[in-house]
């Protein structure tokens, strides 16, 4: 649903809330080969071009032990996206759908998530593959892929809770 | 790494940046059986208790067609977490690690992500399983699970780009 900034037939915008509820720090920048939204892949691939996650010096110590994980979950801020389109249509005039049934960058909180393959770490820079975002995209978070992560602390009661409660 | 608010031996805090870079709208609330962080599961499970995602009326139209997806990706704001601990230790005194090699709620931008199983939709409420967060957690985003989603728009150049660029 990438667009310059137009509203297409069948789309609907809402009034944005009068105030924000929480705020983010950008923790670094993402470097990719794509400088125009219309060139970005719609979805990243593990055999795609190598990209870099450049972490700000303030947070560099947070990378300790990250090389243990072959795949990472990356969160980033889709800073060029409008936020008010609840109902969106593809450019080719296909059926409109709700924003939450799309992975469009145009959403109330324009946060992108990707799973990337970690190839190596050099200082505060992670070399990865699997991204689909613009060069210069602000980085919000990096975590181990959930399927590779085992919590280092002992389990809690809730971990064993199943059923209809 | 859940905690009340203590700093443990081996942990290190940084000075937070002087200003924020972007802001979020809470789009709804999450209802779970857990009212204390120390009871929450460390990781959600698809056979865990049923939970609810309650979407604010403003965004309800964004749910159109969401029932087509058996699994959703959910982003939420871990509103009780401190943000300055770059190096963290488990409560039991295990080895300290960088925040980005942990899925701890204590992180520069305390955003949790989960993959949930969607059981049904009633109006603006999604009934799901697989969450691990506190009752009342602010909801930030809902998207189709990436492994189930096919972009409705035609592919772009970047989708076919591979290799070392």
C-alpha cells in the first residue's frame, strides 16, 4: 500500500486523536540500498542485499551477546507514512481492507517489524539480511527472534497456564 | 528480567536521551488474566488462556477483513518498564547480557511483540490466545502474521533483489 501521499477511491481517513500517549527514542539508523519507497521490496528476504543496523553509541553495550542469535527481530519507524487511513486500497484498485488486516506502512503507529538473518557484528554495527525498508529508516528496537530465545530466568506460574480462563 | 524497579548486581543504566524522537497513539487495551508482572508468563502459548484485544471505536473500521488471518502479530506498550538498563541480569544472579540479546520488557522502547492465534471477532474485540502481558496493557498495533500475509498489490523491483549489494 506504499504511496506518495494520495487517498485512493474506497479509502477512508479518520481524525487522529488530539494527543499522543507514549514516546519513542530512535536508537540508531538502518542502512539499505533503497532510497525511494517505490523501490523497496514489499517483504524482505534472507537472500536479499546485506543491510546494516547502526546503533547509537549510547546503546552499544546493549549489543553484548547478540552474536549468539542467528536471527533477530527488528522494529523500525516508518517515518514517511501518514497515520490516518483506516481503510486502504491497493494502487491497482483492488478491494479495500482495514489497516489491521494489512502489513502496510501506513498505520496509526507506523512501526515496521522484520525478521533478519544476522551475519556479523562490528562494533555498534549489525550486518543483516531480510529488510525491506528505506535507507535511513530510524531504528527502534532489536530483539532475538522469538523462536530462538529461551528466557534465562526461571519460569513463572503463568508459563504453565492453559485453557479457557 | 521482570522486576519491580531494582537495579541488580552486574547491571548498568545509561542516561536517557534528552528528548524523544517520535510518538505513539494507544489504539486500544489488552485484557489478560494477569494483574501482576510477576505472574505473567515469560512467553505466551497458543493453548494459553483466551485474552481480548479491545480496539478503540476510532480505529474499529481498521479491523475489516482481519478474520481472514488465523494468526496475528500484536504490538503493545510495556507501560510499567524502566528504559535505561542496557546491561541486565536475571533475578537468580545469572550472567548479565545486553538488552538487545534479551526479550526483556525493560528496554529503551518498551514495545512487546507477540504472535497470537485469532479465535473470533466480535465488533471491536478480538479474542486471541498466545499473549504474555499484563491486564490493561496499551495496544499499539495489530497486523497479519508475516508468514500468512501476501501483499495484495503487485510486486516491486526490490522484491527480486538478491545478493551482496
